[in-house]
């Protein structure tokens, strides 16, 4: 589903088959590199493997993350509005999550606003540090402009419903896979409980507070929500660590498979170029 979404964002300029392997590598690196710096691997992969500009690849990543934010906060709003009465005090948070969901949509509909804001930030830093306008600064402005530009706004907006549905499918599938991992640990959650648990944990997972092997705020919130559902502390921690370990292993295997596939593809392409010459 991630590859299909990337394909729609790239307007078919990269085959979905190639994006499957790139998405596998990107997802793996996003989990294992601290601070979610692995997210930037998508820019590197598209630049090195498909020849895309840094700005163009960055724009794709920015749009995908804005879609994630909008959909996840929408799911979080629904979760907070449908939790059992024991969680009723949390429902006030639905207003905040709903507003943040609107913010994610705003990023998608008016990217040029954020491009101007980013340039103002850079200009402010330049003035404070008294840095002269050099070639690198000019290149940085060019990247910002490309990342926050939309060639055909009308076409993008018309494609937004399909992109939103695709993003919703991504996170519902992830929620379903988490439910299966919990089942493997001997924990049987109801549909409402797993939706509540993962909707809120995934929101926090977008915050770049992540250590080695992907351990971070999402796991802390997941354990906290288990405690809120009545699980003992030790069991909540054990379950959280167990499901996280399963996730890392699966993503590692998928990432390694993607690396092998990309390597073989590049080798075949190089051989074809040699034969043509």
C-alpha cells in the first residue's frame, strides 16, 4: 500500500514494482535508525536509484508524512470519541487531535505557505549568524521551493481522496498486523480496544523520539495504554517489547529482501547497458 501511495504521489514516474523494494528498505531504516532519521532514506533511495532530485524526493516524503498526520489524527479523534466511559476524560483530547488533523490537511492543500515559512526561518538564522548568501544557501532555497511546490494543484487535489483512502488502508493494515502480533503473544484484544490502542500510539509514533532499534515514545505510550486497560506493569512491558521485537524482525527481513532485489536490479541494468554498448 505504501508503494502504491508513493506511485500516485510520483504520478507514475517510478514503476510501482521498484517502489515496493524502495518502500521496504525505507520502512526498515525508519524503524532502526535513531530519531527517525531513517525517514530521509527515501530521499537518498529515490535520488540514487531513480535519479530524482533531492527536492522532488523530499516533496514526496513530505506529502506522505502530511497524509499520515492527517489520517492518524483523524483516527485518533474517532478513537477518543468512541472509548468506553472509563476513558471519558480523554475525550477532550479529541478537539486537539481534530485540529491537528486539519493542520495535516492544510499542509497538503497549501504547501507554498510552508515553503515561505521555511525560507523565513532560514533568513532569520542567516541574519542572526551573519552568514552571507552563498551558493549552498541558494541551493537550499531551491530545494525548499521544489519541496513545497505543486506542478498541478488541481490534479493533486482531485487525487487527494484516493491518497487519503490509501493512507487509511496503510494504517488499518498496520493496526491489523499489530492485533495479530498481540494474538501471537497470547493477548486477545477486541476490535475497539486495538483500534483505540494503535490509533493513539501511532500518533505519538510520528514524534521523532526514537532510540536504537526503534524503541521510543510509541512503545512507552503503548505500554501506558495497556496499563490503562488494566494490565499489570510487568506484563504490559513484556507484551510491548515482544510485539516490538516481532515488528523489527519482520521489517528487517523485508528490508534485506528489498536490498537484495535492488542490488540484482541494478546489476541487470548495468549488464544491459554494457551489452548495448
